[in-house]
């Protein structure tokens, strides 16, 4: 029983280890003071390996109970619901229509991101996806969408140096204004 629960983590960890080794073989011209293209894949793979090792150790040490994050997250949701008085509408069993709507929403996001730019498309996508998931506190939803998208844009463009879609026409002008506001060149 324990071995069956460890196998997926061992496989993912082993594949991640191989990919990490492969990422160490990336050849590029190093420039002083900048991160190379090998940094982010290696960082993500190292975190994935660490997560797999953590789960393997947790499974071995916590034999009697199934445990896991689901129980902790469920307790947190129930606690916040009791304190805040609701906002989340649980639909019971997962609906294939909700799944289809989520897939359609994601496809629409991929289609409009080039026209609207990363910020506007992502903020709208996150807002709609949270609402589709059943969360009905619209102010919190809007705040999470706007603040989260702003932080992602800042992180990707200022820290990681990833070029994100700027949008077209007036949407590009809005993106440039937002970039200037955040100090992104």
C-alpha cells in the first residue's frame, strides 16, 4: 500500500532529475550580471524534486492516515466561511458543463491575449475563472484578479525578463502606461 502511494512521486522525481541533468547541459554565452536560460528550468525542476522527496518522506512517516493538503484546505475554507459568512457556492458534484465552460474560457483567453495584452486578458480570465468556480464575493474576486495579475506581470517582466503580449492599438497603450507605472522598461 505504501509502495503504491510512493511510486508516482518516485517516477516524477526521477524524470525531474533526468531533466535537471539535461538542463545543466544547456550551452549558452554567459553575460555577467544576468541570469542564463538554464536558471528557471533548473529552479522549477529542483522544486519539483524537493516536493517529490517531501511527499515520499511524508508517506513513509505518516503511515496510519491518508492526510494531505486537501484536509487542511477544506478546514481553512470551512473556517473562513464561518467567519466571513459565505461567498462561495459549492455546486456539489463536478459538472461536465463547468469543465466545458472552463476549457472554453481558457481557449478564449488564448485567443484574446494577443489583442488585449497580458494584463487585461489575464485579469478578465482570472476573474471569470474564479466566478466559474463558484466564488460570489465580487469585490474580493476583482481585487484578487487585479492584484494577482499586476504581481504576475511585474514578476515576469521585471524579475524574469519574459516578454508578455502587449496588446494592439489602445490596449498596447494601456500596457505601456502600466509598464511605466511599475518601472518596467
